[in-house]
C-alpha cells in the first residue's frame, strides 16, 4: 500500500513519522486543551489515544489534521509542516459518527465515493479504478449488499463502517479515526477490529481515539493516555479494560446528541456535514 516498509517488513529508516506534534498547544477561549504536547507517531504504527472525557483526544486528532489551529508549537505530517502539507489523499479521517439532523437521502455508495474527493484535482466523473476502489472498500467493511440503501436506514454500527469505507475509498496510507467503536454493537466492533487489523497488516498508519481497547487490544501496538491535555502514559496498553476504567473515571459514551439521544437508533445522515468534516483546514 505504501513505501513505508523495507522488503523484510521493517519501517524504512528514512521514512519520516506520520505525525509529529512539537510542544503543541491548543486553547479554547484562553483555556489550554492541549498543553505543550509532544508526540511522534512513526509511519506504519497502530496507536490508540485513550483518556477521560475532555482530556483533549479529539482536539489532538483535529490539531494533527489542521482542523483546529495551534496557539503555539508545530505539527508535521509525513515530515512536512502542516501549513505546507498538501498530500491529503494520503490521509483518511474517520470522524466520530454521522451527524443527525439532515434529510438528504444519500446512499451508502455515494457516501463511500465521497471519500475520493481529495484524490481528484477538480470535479470529474469517477474512473473505472475509482469505482473498483469503492467496491473494494464496501467489501472490506462487509457492506456490499447495502450499497444502494440510504445510509440513514443503517444502524449506528453499520454507519460507522460506512465512514471507514469512505476513508478506505480514497486509498490513503494514514488513518485517523475518532472513536470508531462508540455506539457500535459487539458484532460490528469485531468486524471493525478485523478491518483495522488488515490496514495494519498492509503497513498503514492507524491512529485511533478509543474509549477502551476492547476487541482492538490485539491490534494496537502503542497506547497513549491523555489527561488534561498532557500525555500521562505512553507505551503498552494501560490495563485490560483501558485507563478509562480506573476508579473515579466517568466516561460517557456515546456522545449525547440533542437530535439523536438514542445512540443505537440509526441517525439521519447529513452528508454535507460529513464532507465538511473530511476536508482539513489548509493554510
Ligand atoms: N470547539 C470548542 N470550543 C470550546 N471548547 C471546546 C471545543 N472543542 C472541545 N472543547 C473543550 O476542550 C476540551 C477537550 O475536548 P476534546 O473533545 O478534545 O476531549 P476528548 O478527550 O476528545 O473528550 P471526549 O472523550 O468527551 O470526546 C473539553 O473541555 C471540551 O469541552
């Protein structure tokens, strides 16, 4: 999939890290959410970011993609300062979940095909190769038989798989997934874990925000735990059930949505919002 590995499967020594945060600080209304955080994610690594609600996990993902600006510090993506990084087709971003509220009846195939937008220089008809990539992505998440269905008719777990297929369709080598397991039933979690294991085996970089490792425990190579915008653990998995299980921790999932208080109900898709989430800010 990528040129990140040598023939014997080891990361190539000259391959720059997929992401580097150097003293990265993000503040909302003057309140620091990432506190001079430094982190290096080697190309080809499968890494989990864990931590309590509000510890800055999503903010770190968004900062790495340029969706939220740093107040100080620097982010490098595949060795290039974020402000100069243009190779967005290498990056597949899976946001937390589909957003409720919209009424556009987009099909599963349409949503997945939208993941190829970053590959095209300007709007053009999809090529045969593009269509094959959509078919392969749907097959990878076991949703080929739902391709023509409206995405809003799918369960929350199936919609999460649609988001992953959308990221796959762009054929990136670097994935950033924000809580792909949230609100997903056990069967779909296992299917997702298998998809992510395949990405790892292909040499992709996979960075996941997780509530707990769960079925991904075998897949994750490194766990970073955040607390109050700082790294408090970096290494092997913290505990079998995750750092979030420690006494006093209250982690609420999935995130309540005023338009969709039942996390297991299939929310109505809002594709325009999804596409907006897909495209990182570029300055
Ligand atoms: N756009 C925003 N404006 C103001 N504050 C924000 C914004 N986004 C996040 N925050 C605040 O920043 C802090 C970190 O939020 P973030 O979503 O990064 O944490 P998280 O670890 O991902 O939490 P969760 O597990 O609940 O998703 C929280 O206190 C949150 O309320």
